[in-house]
C-alpha cells in the first residue's frame, strides 16, 4: 500500500491539537476585529485558562498579536500550548469567543513542526556509526514516509526528536501480547519475529518483520491490547514513536492518517470475516477481495447508524458488519410504553461480529430497525454486488443466513427476560427475587451503561455493605481526594460504584499533552503533564473524571490536617506498600514528559484531573483493602457478568 496525496484544491490552514473539537468554524477577519473591539481587557479569560503559560500572558498582548503581525515569543509559545478547552469562554463578561480568537491566531502561526528542530535531541541518540543522512534514508524506506513532497524532511526530524531510539539485542521483546500500548515501532535495522499465543498457551510464530516495516499500528489506532509479541531475531535498531507524536504527524499530513486507517480497516475486516461462522469455508483470496471492496464507517457514542423510518439510512441493499463497539437495536412503540416511558422499545444489543442486512436486524420479520451506538463503533459496509457474487460462489453461506435468523430470535427473546443471579452468600438468608421488569432493567444497565466495556470495575455487594463509607474515606486518605463514589448503578444486589472502569477503548485518552496515559497492564492514569483543561472529563461518558483546582486543595488541607488524618478511625489499614522505585516511576511521568521543556512557569499548574488509577504504584487498592466486611471487590465485567453475547442469551429461571 502506498500513501496517496491529498487533493490539490485549496485547503484551510492546518491547526493541530483540536481533534476533540472538529466542529469549530473559524472566524472571518471582520468577526475577529469585532470580538477584539468588544474585549474590555479584564483578564478573566487568562485567569480561567488552565495552561501554565497563561500566567505570563496578559490579554492586551494577546489581543495585539491577534490583529497584527507582531507576535512576541511568549505569546507564540502560549498559542502553541493552548489546547482549545474552552475554559475562557463562559467567564467572559461580554460573551466573547476567546477560543475562536485563539483558533485564528493558531492558523496564522501555522504548524510548529515547520520551525527549527533541536538537532541535539536527534544526533545525541543515534547508534554508533549512524549519521543524519542514514537515519533519513531509513525513515524514507517506510511506505508512509517515502514521498518527500507529502512528508517533508523537517517533519521527520521533529518526529525523531520527540521519539525514542532503541538499540535491542537478539531475544529482546519490545511488544508483549495482551499489554496495552499505543506507540508505533519503526524498524530501522534488524529483524523481528511476531508471535501469538495459541489455545494451549504456546507461542506460535505469525510473521517476520524486517527493516522498512513497522509494528504496533493496531494498538495505536484502536487502543486495544497488543495482538502479538515482537521479539528481536537479530541486533536491531527501532524508533519508538509515542502516540501523541504520531497523532501530531497525522494531523499535519492527512495522507499518513489515511494510510494507517485504510491498512487497519482492511486487516480488521479480513480478521472479522475469517472468524465469522457465516463465512467459514470461504477461501482467503475471496475473503481478501470482499474486504477490499468494503468501506468502514465510524460512529461516536449516541450516533445513529440507521433509523426505522429510513431517514439518513445507508443503502438497503448493503450488509453491515460490526467491527468494534456495541449498538442497541430498537423499534418504535406506543408513546410512553417504551424504555424510560419513551416510544422506544429495545429489541437487542449487538457487538463485534454481528451484522445487519439492508438495515434489518434479521429478526425474522424483515422489518427495519433503529440502531444507535452506545460506545464508539466501527461498521464495515459490504456492497450488495460483492455479497451477491460471494453467495453465488458459496451456496452454503446462504444456508447459514437462515440458521443465524433463529439465533437472533433467541437473543431477542433473552433480551426481554435475562437476569443475573446475586453474589454467592456468605451467610444464610433470603434474597428478594427480581421481577421480570427489574431483570430487563439490569440487563440494559450493564450493556447500555458501558459496564461491560470496562476492564476493572469496582462493585459492592449490597447484602454485605454496611454503608460506613470507609471505601471513599480510605481513597481520600491515600490520594488526598476521593477518586470514587460508592453509590452508582444497581443491578440486583450489586452496586456498580462510580469510579473509572479502565475502559477497553477509553474515549478520554485524547490529550495532545499526554496528560492521560495507560500503563501496559491497563491502568489509565493522570500524568505529570496534565494541566486540568477538562477535555478528558468532558469526553468521559460516565462522569468518572473530576477537575480539581490545586490552590483550593492546598488551602483546604493544612499540614496539621494532613498529619492528623493518619490517626483517624480506620486510617493506616488502606496504606499498603509502594512497589519498588523502578516500577513505581512508570505511573507518574507521561509518555512525552522527557521531551517537554520544564521551567518555573511550566510547573505552575492551576488545575489537575483526578480519577481512579487502581492505586497504581501500590501493592493493593485502598477501597478494597479498607472495606471491613469485604463488600467492595474489583472485578472484570466480562468474567463476572459474562460477555455481552452471554448476557443476551441468559434466561430467567
């Protein structure tokens, strides 16, 4: 696959770091001047700004730079560091849109990667015997970087300066299957073997990657655990590119993003089709041809894929296959009789591997349905002609469609009757039997509420809980501020606490500063780079991230209060032991900390995000350790409740 240039038509100026606000409409020159004229110079927007550099900039300097060519260095740096969080907008007494004024200034300044590169950060880390021309030639061997007209050398130098050069010995592992990681590994020298664990746990060789190839793009694009282990076969040189650096390059050079997305889409579609029982027996060549003709569409949470009335629906003659995420399938019913007294009746939930034909859920009656994303969703759309050709060649595939109809009917019935057994009792007693309506509500809460999407969820057995609140207090004693709320969604005798669930696909991890990151073991944590802009909290669909003002926190807890808190009732039990320093260090810095300039102003953070990180750096979790009755436990939702498919098939007894 080769990288394709973008259209030569006129493009708007590139602004990086605003993936979270794709709907922004820039001001015209007249609108910019009108907003500047309206400004009264009160500086409230700068005081509300979470960027540490805002302490060095006053509103007069910013206004002057916005409408003239004179842009001082400190204003330029502040503009580059602005994350477009919008904190400046609600505090303005004259309703100015300072965020759009900043967008205008960002457009004028252009991309920082067009500027000078700190070559010492490149040359000082080159392997022995290497020079700059050799490094550039090796990077140009990569298909996505091969065209200097599309990817200028200056961009490659910036990428190298903000990445890590790794020299590894034979046998060294750079990626482990099952671990989380979003870095891309570019092989500059040597050879790597990729392997995957088989059903019996033994590692099976998958492929051999050589110079000019790359690894880790699946984790970078999807956030999912690594799907293979990469082990060096020879002495090798690898450039480890952090996710934020690669995202910056993909924003500046859209063809690079398209390259990776097309490649990942083709691989994902092919892998899903091969796993589906429907296509068993179809040759690899035909599967690949079908995948090449298939388009992938992505939807955010609450986006509608297609509706029952056909409004905005895709072509009825196409087939839609779920690649990632969960959707709910519903039909319209009498007003006030559906879910939450609406006119919507949920029929079922669908996930990866399920499919729709022509906008129909294949429930047997051939009627259309309304399908809505409840997580981020990727859907492959197979054209009618490609599918018809395959059915003619493989009649047995057509027969499997009929078998699948009956399975869907069973799942639809289960979606109306499934319920969950309470936790095993540690004492004798009677537990109230769930009604059918309660059972259905529990089912929908687990799936639609995103519990099944989590990897580590705090649950509380209400039959054991004595409501002492010790779990929250222990969290506050350890971290200075409670990161959880024991009250939350209730399913049977289980309460799902309000705390970060360490989602499989965390939508909160869209931070240009790398203020939020993920450890290989899966814990999502707030790094030292966080400035408390609130973008991650706004994106979290479960309200499990809070923004704390550092000055208020310091003033609210004196040294004596922090010292004496240790001697309060129950304190000390939750403390545990921190792991060894070399292990603990990974939980604090972010992936870009080593590259970011540090100075006194950079340390003057005004706010910071807080969330549960499973007590990363400790050998226990404070909330679980401090619970006096053992009611609070951490569980993997899929293991504890079952997979979504198992939940949908569970029956009331």
